[in-house]
């Protein structure tokens, strides 16, 4: 299922992006970008400081970020309960939990602490059928028990577009959700990641209108001028297209949680989040008064490459000074 071809509506959406937006007043501040609505994402395994639960919660509190989308790796399983307790202690809500497959340890931790995060689920890489109808049935069958587990805990399931081409198309996700509704499953929605979307910028307003009623979270990122090119993780406001996309989201009236992504293993997670928060400040100014944001935010320069060592001579002499 592909997105609809460019029609008169599509031509109109081009005008939306090219025309100067109406000036907003301070009273019209886009609430989706308020600091209290932002969730930190990908700060657990991607943190040069390797913080533990307590240090991570303190860091978020100091930044004024009150929500966490909890991603994890195998080494973090023993600290699931400690993570929840540290966040609760510092007033941080765990709004989402990375959920690659059914996991009773996660469900037990959620239940024992009485929290209600969204469970974010990616597309399966083991379902190989290329037939859309068969794939929808297979994905629905896979997600159904996850959604039932989540419903028993008062949680929602979010279909997360992430490096699985078929599942990354939101129209496919909508089809899965509608198929599950036929079985009485109503707690499944869409998590829309800017940086895992490869559609046409001109078609984005129409796409957002289609997914809005299913949407339970949006994760922001810098977006290149050509949004069909897969972007890396970049600061919000540092590229050409995310301002226009955020304008569409804000103007739609949708008001759900918004994620800001770190995912930079060589950088302190606090610094990565600060870069995004500064970018969002620029975006908010531009939304209120185009041209008022000042200099455009800059993405970090890539880390310097380590120069390769010179080739060894054909018959190197041993360095006896370092023998032990």
C-alpha cells in the first residue's frame, strides 16, 4: 500500500510549505513543544557517561525533562525496577517502553509499580511474505497477544517505524490496526518517527491527516531537504525540512507526547538532549514569528577520524623495551 499520488490536494500542500505562515502570538505557543511534554529517547544504551538509573533520573530532572521513553539492552534487564523507582523518585514519567517481543520481566515491572507506558513494537523481520494481505494478517497475529497483555495493564501498544521497510509505511500500520479492531483490540496506535520516514515532503500534510486519529506519539529529528533520503540522527532545527513538518503537526491540533532523540554513543546524553532542546527553542521562535529565531542551530561536527598507523616494515625489529 503506497501513499496516494500527488493530486490537487497534494498541490495545495506544496503551497502550505512554500507560503509564509501566519504570525502567532505568545498565547498561541505550540503546547506539543512545551518542555513538560517532551520525552527523552535513546539515552540508556547511547550515553558516553554510562549513567545508571539514579544518575539518569537526576540528569533529566536537571534538564527539566519530565518524561522518558525507556530503551534498554540485555545488561539493563536487572535494573528494570531500579529504573522505575529512580524515575518516580525524581518525578519522571516513563511514557513508553521499548518492547521488541513479549517479555514477562517488563510486564511484571510495569504491573508491580503501577505505571502505564506505551509499549513500542517494531515490524517483524521474520515474516517474509510479500503479499500485503498476508503480511497484515501475520503482523496482526503477532501483535494481538502483545496488545492483550498491554490492555490488562492499562497500556497502549505503539507501532514504531524502524528499519523494516514494509512496516515503516504508515498505511500498512493503519491496516494492521484496523484488522486488530475487527477482533476487538482497540489499544494499538502509531508512533511516528521523523527520522525513520522517507516520504515526500509535499505529501506529508496529507499523510499526517490520515494517521492523526491513530497517533499516540511523535519523535522529532532533523530532516534533510530531500526527505526521501534516510536521515541520520540530527539535532532538531539543524536541517531544512523539520520546521515545516513540525508546523503541520502543531497546526493539526494533535496533542500527544513528543520525543527528542539522543542516540549518540560517543556523546554525553545530557549534551545530546541539550542540543535538541536548543534546537526546539529556535523552532518555537520560528513558529511564532518567522525569521525571529536568529542563527540556525548547527549539528555537531562528526568526530575526527583516527589516522591509520603507517604500514609496518617487512621485517620489523622487536621492541624489547615493552616485553614483560
